[in-house]
C-alpha cells in the first residue's frame, strides 16, 4: 500500500470538512475548508510517499486480519459485545443521523438553546452515510472507518519501529500497565483476577491510564484519531527541509484537538520539546510557514469555540491523590518500565518528558470526572510504548534488562487480554441464544442512565449498549458532557450555522 501518509492526512481532514459544512455558516465554512485543503496539499507536496516495507510474504494480509479482529471485538459497529460507554456513543451517532447538522434539540425564542456539543468529528463520515441509507449502513461504515484508522496506525508504527507489521500490531494491542499486579496489591471487591473477563483498569479507583485496547473498546472516537496524529507527528521528522520545525506538526496537532482535545493537550509538551531541539534561537521564526500556522490556528479556534460552548468543559482544578496511592499508581502504570528504560534512553528527551508527564497528570482535573488523566495520558503512553518497542525489537538492551522488560510486558498484557476475553465470551453467549432469549434495548427515550457496574454483567442477553435512543431527553450529570445551552456562546452567536 502506497501513500500511507497522504491517506492518513485526508482521513483526518475529511471529518473536519464535514463539520464545517454542518456546523458553520456557509460564508465561514467555505474559506475555512479551502484553507484546510491548501494546508493538506502543502503537507502532501513536501512529504515523501510512505510505503510499506514488506518483511515477509504474509504482509499485509495478516495485518488486515489482526486489525480487523481487534476492531470487531471492540464492539464498534455492534457486531460484538459493547461496553457501557457505547450507550452514549451510539446515541451520538443516532442523533447525528436523525437530526439536521448542527444537532439542536430545542431552539425556543427565549431561554435555553440545547445543542449537541461534543467531539463529534469521528462519527461524521458514518453519520453522513446513515442519513442516506439508515442505521445499519452507518454502523457498517463506522466499523470500516475504524478498521482503516487502526490499520493506518499500525502501518506507521511498522515503519517507525522498523520491525514486522505483526510485531507492531501486537505491541499496540497488548501494551498496558501492570493492572493485574495492582489488583493483587490493593485487593477489593472488584476487580479480581478471576474470572478473567473483569475490567482490571479500575484497580486504583478513579485513577486510570488506559491500555490501547481499553481505549479502542471504550472511547474509539478519541483514541483512533489521537493515535494517528501522534504517529504522524513522529513521522514528520522525515519531512523535507522546507517543512521541518513545527509546520506540519502544528497542523496535525490542530486536527488532534478537533477530534480529542484532552489527548491533544497531552501531546503539546512533545511539540514544545521538538521546537526547542530544532529551533535556531538566533532566528527562531526562520522556518515557520505562515500559511500552515494560520490554517492550524483556524482549526483550533473553531474547535475551541464549539467545545467551550459547553460549560462542563470549563471546570479546571488540581486534585491531589494520597501520596501512597500515587506512588503505587505511577510505578505500576508505566513507572517501573520507564525506569528500566533509563540506562539506554536517559539521553533521549522523550524519555524524561514521558516520565514527567505520567507523574504529573494524576494531579490535574479538567471537567467533573477524571477524563483528563485517562485521555491526556494517551500521548505519553504511546511514546513509552514506542521507546519500549525500539529497545526490544532492535536488541538495544542487555539481556539482564531485556528479560525484566518482557516480564512487565507479559503482566501488562493481561489487561487487554481480559478486555478481549470479555468481548469474546459475551459475544459467544449472545450468538448462542435463541431469538426468543435475546433481549432488546428499551423502546422510547430515557432521561437517566444508571452508572456502570461490572462490565461483564452489563445489558445481559444483548450485544449492543443502546439504551439511550436520543440524548434529547437526558438530564443526568453525565449528559452535561454532551448537551449544552449555547445561546450566549461565541460559537452560536457568531459562527454557528443555526
């Protein structure tokens, strides 16, 4: 497969274009789309074609199979068991199909104007097809769209790590913190190691650095585009001299902010580190491309105005966990592995920055929950995975350290394997039932969704987590992350399509 970088850029840009057409006034949308396409053209023109390196005769067919099975088991599309978060994600997709863009639930002459304000970009290609051909087609397109995104991530990992595609895919799928060990050290009613289908990620309460499998199985709409933006930022090191420095990276980061703003915040320190490494401070703006920076600023500004119209996103604070809990969490969720990499990575600025971010993020809170810890950590966890891959695939470490690293990776792999095993078991159970035994989501709109219990016991005798038929009637605390009164927001007053 040729042109992986170009395909990835268009993959990330298409949803933003659709967003502009649906959520912005036409007089604003047309020039914004033109500037964005021009920026993509500049990046395509100055970047070499990325092609597969074919390490064996089974490539890339085995990669299609591995990534396809992974996405299938994630529940995306509704063909396998869906975890609790899919209640909300299915509702977003359904409302994007059922309502005009932008999605406005109520627009009285006076009072609150209720609008869907969320990271909707990832669903827009599937929702657009759903408007034409219905719910089933939308889910099938969403599955294919996710499969393509994950496939592209592994392609870039394969090239960056200079290893086989299968090894790169398995590293992404199985990389995780030592949640199983945390479950043993801090025992509680849930999770436990048996049965091997439990959600080990929550062993430390509301502190969580999610494995990449957990991210795909629970928050695919943020995870997949964030992974793609990270690998593109890393790959832009190979761009031609005319586009080096922050030019391509800032535009890619702006697209990351559109899809997953919390993940984009976690990526900022790496951009600043690259800027410090590459900049000649005698002429710091020598290689900056004004046009690309302008395009990046526009994408960020529009995204920020839209997201900030939801007041739930404005809650920022500091929340200090207990010192003992923090130390155990940090060490088990990447700290031990990070320390083992020190003898041969200490000179790499990525190593120091990654450790610093993983140590600081548990103290930061944005919004009412702990989403910042779980989503902003995507970038440092991805860098930790890449540094680990560089070390083990290229035999850059002595055996005295290589075997402990393998042991940590094995223990960590239990977390994604539990997620996968739960999906396999629940999916098998569902397809083993007669039609009369299979449950269906409740008809009609609900106003409140009970907080999740053990994922393996959620919505029994069903595959899909689809209790919320529309977000319009939801009035519980979590719904504030999706619905906002936008009447007084700058977005609605000045740039909304309304």
